[in-house]
C-alpha cells in the first residue's frame, strides 16, 4: 500500500479511547488527546478494530491492541493529494 507521503491518523474522536496490554497481562482502557491535524494528514474515525493472535505479543506490555482497523474518513488535510479527497 502506498500513501504518497501523507500520514494516516486513525483516531476515534478528538479525545479517543484505546485498549492496550499491561504488565499484569490484563487488557486495560486508555485515553489520548488528539493533536491538531497537519496539512498532509487524514483523520479516520475508527468504528471497529480486529484483534488477532499477533496482538497477544503486546498483551504484557503497554502496546495498543488491534491493527485491523475499519473507519470513516472524517477530515482530509489541505496538502493531501486529490486521490484521497472525499
């Protein structure tokens, strides 16, 4: 997959929730504050994310789980090429 130097920013909302591993091996909820979108970035609101066997490697660390995201393009930066425009 080629993204033409644009950066894909995948967040759930301006303040968003994640689930990540922990030193105890339990899945814990985290939250992050989104930063301002840059001209070459795309904001995607994640509607769901799959968790698979690969994510088990992060279960005992502070790694965010889930890497098969599905979402909706919410904002496209001014510097993003036309092929990404909504």
